[in-house]
C-alpha cells in the first residue's frame, strides 16, 4: 500500500486495538492541524486509499464494518475550545473530549444543552454518530445546536458552513448532512455551537414504574400539568426494578414548586426527589448489543415492557430499556452474549409495527458475523446514495459504515 507523506502527520501501523467493527486498518495517522488533515486526505485520494476517522474510540463497534480500511485518522490532534461567553457561542475542535468542553463551559456558568450517550467520547464522535440524550426534549438534538461546521471532504478540500454569530448564520447546512453520517461524507474538523446558561437549580423526581399502565397514567398527568420538564425518562435497567424520572430545571423556588406538582402526578407512592442527576445520566450501556428504537410516544411504555419480557421469556436473555417518552426514542440493550437469533427477533418485533424503526447501533462480534439486519428499511435511501456519490464519488470514506452500504 502506498503511504501518504504529509507534514505534521504521525503515521504508524494499525493494530487490533485500532479495529473498526473487527476491521484492522493498515495504517493509523494523527494530523496535528486542519491543513495537515486536508493534505492527508488529498494524498489518500491520490493513492486510492480508503479512510475512516476515530475520536475517543467509544463507537468503533457501532454501525457496520467498513468494506476496507487502509487509513484510520485519529482526530485527537484537532482539539481546542474557543469560547465566546458573551455571545453564548463556542467553537470546538472535533477531537476535543466532551468532558473537557463541559468543564470549561461550567466554569463560565454555561453549558451545551446536550447529554452524551457515551462516556469518554469526543465532540466529533458525538456529531458523527448523531445521538442525543434526555435533554433533547427542550433544547433539541445536538445537530440543532450547531451554528457552524468545518469538514474536510474526501478530496482534501476544506468546507465550511454557518458562522460564529447566531443571527448571522448562512450557507449550506453541513451539520444536517454530517451529523449522524458516521464519517461517510467527510471528516468533521470543528463545530460552533450555541450555548445556554446553566440552571440555578435542578430537581430529579422519580417513582417506581412497575407496569406500562403506571407509566402511561403518570405521563398523561404530566402532560396535563404546567411543570414543563427538561426530560422524562422511563428506565428499566438490566438489573433492578423499572423507574420513571422527570428532570426539572429553573430557579430554586420554581423547581421546588414544580417538583411537588410532579410528585403528585407520579402518584406520591415511592417518590424520590434529588437535587442533581445521578452519575451516568443519559449514558447507554457500554456492553452487549444496543438498539435504537423510534416509535410513537404513546406506544413506548407498552413496547418497552414487551421487548424486555419477550427477551426473557422467549430467549432467556436479560434486556433493559431507556425510553425518552415525549421524544419517541427508546434504547434497548441486551446483556453480553445474547444470541444473534434473539437480537434479530427483537429487531423484527419492533419493525413489524407501523410508524416504527429500529437500528442496531452496536452488535457483538458473533451477532455481526451472523449478518443481522442492522438498519432495517431506511426511508430516503436513494437520496442518501446520491449525496454520497456527489461528495465521495470513489466511495473511499468509511465505505459500508452506513445504511445501504454507503
């Protein structure tokens, strides 16, 4: 394989530690700046190399395996935080750990209103996988907070859209294309986000959720109230009883009053009120198979119960769910070692209902080797392929990582 020779790029041989869905890259490169990344991709194009990117490495087993991987690009060298606190705006390098960004913003009394779903990830990785945690209920998904983005295309050309001032954002919306694209259209260099002030007070109200009917009644009572929660999560862990959580943010007096109203809506029995979210809030399990389900919000309580009981009764598999009820999003996780047959059956059980979709985000090696349908039916796939053909005509960026072999 021809090796690209580019200034400010460290190059080494790939190892099993660098594998992406089981595929070991021939070489691993670490560019130190945007120009180096652009030069690297231009050289890779000349050599006809297939390329993929890695941030914190927390989603290397997500999606589908690349058809080939000549060069893996580490983005850790693209790490910076340019915070304009007065304008509630921050520009962040793609290789910046999300934990570092959160800490810097917290020191200024601000936040990116985004709950990561994985610990240890980077900003670029969060954008590439495109998933947002419980806080999307009020603030929107991560892509909705982007006001500017810089990417390097497959041919090494640097492309930018948006800007650093909220009212002055213009240009083609790259964020909508690249967020959730698994690096198949370009490598994200940086993003500019709009921020929010941190809330003076937080209340997390929770109560037992022993049945779908209890969750449905509590949800209806919340909708009829004026509490305006920041998140409503129904969690059935792999081990332990299910519980319903309602996150409230605002002033100290206001959240206290709303917590009382919420407690009554949840039925008072077994209600607990905390003044902070627990460690790991919004994070999905980091072992076993992981499925993202989209369904009508009203169906989620019953669907979550059905999936957990089906996994246990039919296949003897422990499963857990986390449902963001108003958003219509559910994460289904299985204990490590669940059979490919069980995972496939659970996916089909979801997909058999109208208005539902299920994506196998992370598959254990034995499930991946069994060719379980990862994506299901994907609306707009022809348009996605056309965009791929336009932006990466040689299909060298993360080939096969996304739906339909994109």
